[in-house]
C-alpha cells in the first residue's frame, strides 16, 4: 500500500480554478479513489485544506473536502 502526503500548495492548485480541470486535481482524485493508495496527513493539514476550500469556494473544493474528511488517513506524530 502506498501513502502520499500532499501539501496545501497542491490542494490549492487543484481547486483554485475549478473550470480548468488540472492534472493536480486528477492526481488527488486518483489517490483518494484508488484502494491501493492513501492520502495521509495530520489534523492541522486537513484544517489548512478546509481554510483554502473556504477561500476558493466551488463545487470542486466542497467535493474534495467531503472526500478528504472520509478518505484522509491521519498520521499522528510523537513528540520525542
């Protein structure tokens, strides 16, 4: 199983111009749709994605946030 971490820049590129279907959007959709891959991150990253989805409101942004809220795998960091 492959795991991918994308930063907020990738998320913004996918949602900023929803009328212009980008390869970045395709990449995120492929990662969250493929059963052999998972998008990972932490709660702060998900909050940042939600902030940008609010800033660049669109059906695409809303759809991605809904999918991420169910398909996103949270990784917890230890404070050693």
